[in-house]
C-alpha cells in the first residue's frame, strides 16, 4: 500500500508528458481489450498452451 501511495504522490507532483500519458493509456486499453477478448470469445486452439509435465530425474 505504501508503494502505491508513493507512486501516486510522485505522479501528482511530477505529471508525465502528454506523449507518455497517451502511450500508457494505449497500453492499458490494449491490455483491457485482450482480457475482454479472452473472456467473451476465447482463444483459438492454435494459441492455447498445453502444459507438459516436468520430466522427473532419477534419484541417485
């Protein structure tokens, strides 16, 4: 919680430039868009990652 308050205080005292703000908002919009696509539509099968079990090493 202290880190968040410190970050908010730092942004309040030293606001980012307009270009940096646009880039940050675009990244946030992209992340939210990806989450919405994943929740509503889902990913195609070719984009899914299948977990493979870790190989067990023999005990020596």
